C-alpha cells in the first residue's frame, strides 16, 4: 500500500472522521464504522486533506485533467483545497467549478460558480463518499446543460465497498452507468488491513472483534 494511503487512514482516525462503534447509515443499515467528512474543522486538516486528494489524482490521472468540480455542499471545500494542493505540490494549475443548490436569477445568474465550461475541459468530480451515486447523477444532469465538459472520472475519499441499488457496489454502478473511472483514496479493506491490531496513540481501533464485525458487514452488504 502506498505511503500516502496509510498516512491518510491514520489522518482519518486522528481527525475524528473515521470512527468505530455502532451506527445507522442513511439507508438504514447498521454499521460498525462511520465516515463523517463534516468533522474536518481546521485549516491544517483541510490543507492535509487537499494533499491526499492531490496525491491520488496524480496517481490515477497523471495530470491529464483541467478542472475539478465540487458538488454542493461538501464537495466545494474538497475541490478548492485539492486545487490549492495541486498548485503547491505539483505546480499544476487547474480550474475549479462548483454549484449552488438553487440557480441565481440576478447578478451573474446561473447555478455554477468558478470556471464556466466551454465544452473542451477534462473534469474530475471531487466527492467525499459515494453511497448510492445520487450526487454524481445530479452533477451529470447539471453539466449536460452547462457546457457539456468531458467528465473523465470521480475521486472520493473512502470506498465503503457496499452494494448500491443492485448486486454491484455503488462505485461500480456509477462506473458502468457513465463509463468513466471512479477511484478512492482508500477503501474499507485497506483500512482493515492497516489498522487491524495496530495501536494509534496507544489505542487499537480495529481489534479482532471489530475486524470480525466489519467483515460480517461486508459479507452482508458488500458488492
């Protein structure tokens, strides 16, 4: 596993974004772990987060993209901090676009803020997680009527590797439906492999019992 992946897993835990216990997802599934990217609270955390996204973008697309799109609301700061990290770390200057939840009917009007698409841009959508693919579908609906740029992929922070609406995982469903790549910085099996019986700040977050609970969850809901 690449160094940035193991560092990201530990960063998720240290930031309180990845927690373990007993939770209920939006879909009603009882899960032993939870990822809440709303827990990033400081400038230092956001700067680090951008660097992890930038590292994954460089690995998977080697700089062959022009624009980052951040769906409102959580995708907005993700796209912005990633673009800043790309400039600082890779000297790659890309444009950023994000949307309003409701189109503005005065001033600059429209639903998009930032770069306005002309149709030739290669776009990567920056998301936190994909649960059912709803946000990606909403984004594609917006882009079709907003200059029709070329979406070449989606990057999320964590792939929970759970089934979507059918037998495939939610990420696999999006890939099949739209024909572009969807990557994650890490997936849940990488998290299990790195944290199993490994103490972080003198605490083991995934012991044998938690590992079994997570494996059972993936057996029941995984794609």
